[in-house]
C-alpha cells in the first residue's frame, strides 16, 4: 500500500501531536510516594484510547493504581497488543532542573531544532503519544486500521508492575486471541543504533520485614528510646542479621536451592551466533558505554573480577539478588533521633537465569529463612515474572526489524537482558512474540533532571514525525504477513 497520504496527514498534524504530548507530560504521574495525580493520568490515557475510537474501554482499579483496557476492532486478521505504562520516575531534586519537570516546554537543544522537556517525556509518554497519533492518522486517511489493536496500560511499572498480572488475568481470554505484544520506546542513539532484545531474565521484587510484633521481642506499638537499649531488642538489627544469611562474604547468593538452579556463566549453543555478532558490534567500546544502565556510574571493577568478553557473558547470563536498601524507624523530614524502631524492611529484586519458577524460588527463600532461625521475618512479594524468549523468525519481529531498517535505524540484537517484567507472561503463558521497549526516536535524561524527547531532529536524529511514520510502516508490513493464529 502507498502510505504517502498517511505520512502527509502526520506532517499536517504535528502540532496536534505535540499539544497532546504536552497535556500528557503536564499531568504528574509519579507512582512512588503518595501517587498524587495517578488516577487523573489514568483517565487521560483512557481519553487517548477513546479519541482513537476504541469500541471497548475500561479503567480498572487495582491494589495500587488503575489499569486501562481498550480495544479497537478493525475486523483485521492480525491483532497487536500494545502495552503502555503511564507512571514516571520521581523528579528528585527540583533545583537541579533547568526546566519545570511538568512544564512540557518545547525549545531547541544544541543543534537539535526542537525537543520537549519534562518528566516522562522520553519514557514513556513521548513514544505513547507518537503511537496513538500514528494510529489516528491511519484511521483518518483509510477509515480504519490495518490490524486490530488491544491496549492494556498499567500505573505501577516503576513499583515493579505489582498489579499487572491481575490485569492480565482479568482480560486473559481476550489477550489469548492477540498475535504479538509490543511496547514502543524511542531508543536510538546519535549513531542511529537501537536494541532489539530477544530474552529476559526471571524478575522478582519482594521485601523482607522484621517487626517486634511478629518476633515477640522489641517495640511493638511504637519506637522505643535508645536509652532502653540494654533491655529492649531491635527489629532492625534482626532484619540485618537475616539479610546477611542470603549472601556469602563476596556477595554471592547462598539461599539454599538457588545457586544450583542458575545457568552456567557461558554462552548457550543457541545464542552463539547472536552473542558473537553482539561482541563484534561492541568491540572497542568501554563497557560503561556499551552495557545499558552503566553510563555515568563510574564503576571501576566488575563483579567476579570479570574482564574482556567475560563481562558481556556475565551481564547476559549471570544471576543476582540485589538489595535496593533497608529502611526503618522515622523516614520523614528532619530526624527523629535515638529510637529503636518497631519494624524494619529491606527491598530486593532478582534478575535470574534459573531453571526454577518464581514460585519455587520464593518457596526456597522461605525455607532458607526458617532454617536459619528467622521464621518471624516476613516475605512481602511485590511481583514475580518468569524468564522468556522470542525468536527473530516470528512475523511480527521480522516486520518490526524491516521497518527499523527502512527508517534508517541500525538494530543491535541482544540475546538476553535483565529487564524482566510482565511482558514475559505473554511469551511463556500465551506464546506471543514480545517486542519490548524499543523503536525509532531519540531522547534522554530518563530518571535525571531535564528529561527530553526529540520533536524535530533537523535530520540529525529522528523526531516525533519519524516515530509516527515508523509505526505506520511497521503495522502495514505486519498486516501483510500470513496470520499465525
């Protein structure tokens, strides 16, 4: 199909797309903390789907923040499931922002003619608006869409997608009739490269909690003054002692039943070709620049003493239990000094290449704590998602990669990464191909001050217009492939 008329419509309605994005960014939606503005933002997401003309639309309350379900029935043979998150990272120290975090200011940035600044502009709101705007242009020109589109948005991704499994279960019958799962982001760097990730590790988020009430020792109703320390036990100390049993002196996990389930630190046969190609692509780069999540950290030595290619092997196939932090007592403004807290908590996440299911791993953790004498320490499971894998040979992935190439992008294939989450359930339980967190477009500053998304890249980097064109090209290409269900 000649897509020129659709592209022209996109060009003619760029101001509409920018205004829609500004409205979205101006609505605060920080899930961490008190969650103010989250329900208003869920309603705004519902408005986006409503404006497309979705025949089904529902805002669903969860234990955290609302999810949003919508469905556009085009009577097509293919159905794409589009994921969206609407919560954004915390603003942090506002004095470090040059631009208002929720001001959605559009202005030049260096040699780039136009970018939009604001928390969530790059992840996730910019790509989400580009996608919905592209769909609107397709519908305005053709009267419908080339594929059916199901939407399922969540508001607690930053919290570990605590409610998404429940949302998925609610619409499971409908989701089972979809053909592929996508989550679009603007992930190109200045060289035009973008990642295509095929596999994800097992991802579990949980808290360990010690309390005077369950322990039967220490304060129960409120903190005690530390002057009473000689006669009052400390739940925070109890928690630290429990945490210490999870790790060896060099930081390796020693939970009974876990290490023996971990994959060997080597490249599996089925990944050899992709690993060798990736290692070749990254040759000559500093690992701090090449591996996602390391830029700016200043890491000087890698765990296990890894060097050279072993750094990549350990990153792709290693397993770890990460302690986010421990908190106890008064954590508000100012300082409440000299207290023995009545409870304490430690938050963890795992990124595992394991032969065990998340349920089995949590059962192992419970048995470990009990066996170490910490039966009173609670496990508060926040989220648990299995590992998954998608093949490059699936029609949806082939169409996505072909559209990337036509848009001038340079796809880098990663056989596995540690960014697991609810998307893995679609691969493991429903057998869907998963394209997570990638796409044409450029931005920066996620989690940092002055986050931005490029609106007009002036030919130097892709902007909002190029993102929309890419989505159009991908959907029509995919619609032309044989139906796989």
